[in-house]
C-alpha cells in the first residue's frame, strides 16, 4: 500500500483532538541524526486532557510511539507506522518546591538543571549535559558523570494506553542501566525529582565543568545520537570500538566519530540505513576482536525503506 493511502485510512480512524494531528510528517527534521522517514501520523497534544482523551479513544491495534527531542533515536528511512506522539512545550512546566522540582515530561533536561541552579537545588547538575527531555530521561534512565535519573526520581506520572493517569513510585519504574520497566506504550507526562539545598554559584560552576568536559570529549556540535552502544559490564564501549580498529570507519554519510568512538555522526547525506549498517559493522568487528557483543543504546524505530524506495 502506498504511504498516502495508508495515511488517509488511519486519519479517518483517529479520535477527535484539540492538538495538532497531521499525516505523513517527515521526522528527520526533529531527530539529532537528521535522518529518518515520515511518521504515518504525528500528534502533538494540546494538553494532558487532550492526550488522555485521544488515547482512550484510539483503537487498540493502532501502534503508538512517543518521542522526545529524538536525541537517542534512529528513525529508519521507511518511517514509523501508526501514531507518533510528541509532547513539546505544552508539557514543559517546571516548578521548584523546597528541595524538589516538579517537571513536565516535555521539559528539557537542561531547563530542569538551570531551574535547579537558579533555585539553589544541588545534585541535578548531571542533567545539564544530556540533550533530551525529561520523558526521554525517564525512559532511558539517562545519566552522566556518575549519576543517573533513577537516583533522584521521587515519583512520576504516565498515561497508559487507555488514557488513564498512573502514579508511579521509583520501585514501579524498575530502572536498570539505560532502561526502565514501564510499558513502552505508556507516555510519561510529569515527574518529581529531589535535590539538596546548595549554593547557586557552586552549582553553576559544576555545570560549567560538565559543559567543558563534554565539549572536549564529545562531538556535541555534530549531527549525532550520543552513545551508540551500552558499556558492557567491566568495559567501556568506546575503548572496545577503538581497539577493534573502527575509529573513523564510515558507511555512506555515516561515520564513527574521530573524537569519541562510541558516537556515530552524520557527515552529510547519511541515511538511517547507513547508520544501522555502520553500527552493525562495528558490532561485528568488536565481536571478532574480543568476543563481546555490543548492545545498542540508541533506540531504532520504524521500518527500513522497501526495495525500490517506496514505503
Ligand atoms: C550529543 C549527545 C550526548 C548525549 N549524552 C548522553 C549522556 O551523557 N547520558 C545519557 O543517558 N544519554 C545521553 N544522550 C542520549 C539522549 O540524550 C538521552 O537518552 C535522552 O534521555 C533522550 O531523551 P529524548 O527526549 O531525546 O528521547 P528520544 O530520543 O526522543 O526517545 C528515547 C526513548 O525515550 C522514549 N520517550 C521519549 N519521551 C517519552 C515520554 N514522554 N514517555 C515515554 N517514553 C518516552 C522514546 O519512545 C524512546 O524509546 C546523548 C545524546 C546526544 C545526541
């Protein structure tokens, strides 16, 4: 079936919503890699009620995919079937209350870190270097410089596939290394994080240190997806990749960064297929070199292009 026919059928089956619903929306412009096909439908809810009502009315066989700012996503070239939900600014409220901060899932990690800095709330500086949203940080248990969000979450809220609001404790979230146990169909909408009262200028200094360390060691100004593979127990992925001789390796417009071997970069004109083929070649070489299987940290979603280029 052609993409256009596919979208018309799906649009007619969707519940009415106040937010923006559009068919066949190119996703590459939203992704850090700047690659990927179209969302069959993209839904940007007007607010929490709008999203809850939409989910409640959505037929169960229609797939749902949530995205944040797609800093950890490789969207395949054939696009994503079903409804892609993007929360955006209407879910980005931030409120500091005592030694806690309440944040919408669409708020970015850097905004939360800055609000903590301004209010003198220490312990969340690590969020300042992670270029995602709070929703993505919860899903991925994002972390850096020895801390991860699991250590600071007090509670979270998510809408389940039927649109019911679920209040979640840290135990419910079941965090692991770059993972959480919540059903992938559920949409995080908010959370509450804890810090400790501290001095804003010391917090600002720590955030500057983090920014400088990142600028030195990571290609943060490039089109990249951050760490491509998880660190295997007892090893660092970048070192294994380097030792397997993959520094600078390229497939089409996708290359292993010279600056940080666990980052893949778009050197121009890359496709998602280039990135996936490059990642698999890196995995193959590392396996051959040291018998270790690297696991993708980047989430790959959607379908490859069908032979001949159609969807
Ligand atoms: C330059 C660079 C540096 C990076 N450094 C780090 C780092 O130091 N530490 C680290 O942990 N990560 C790092 N990352 C990866 C990435 O920023 C994190 O994984 C981030 O948490 C992803 O957030 P996002 O909003 O972009 O989510 P997306 O990439 O859009 O999505 C990631 C996953 O989260 C899910 N998701 C997103 N929003 C929601 C929601 N509201 N409800 C439910 N599920 C949702 C998606 O379905 C997907 O499974 C880096 C990436 C880049 C490009």
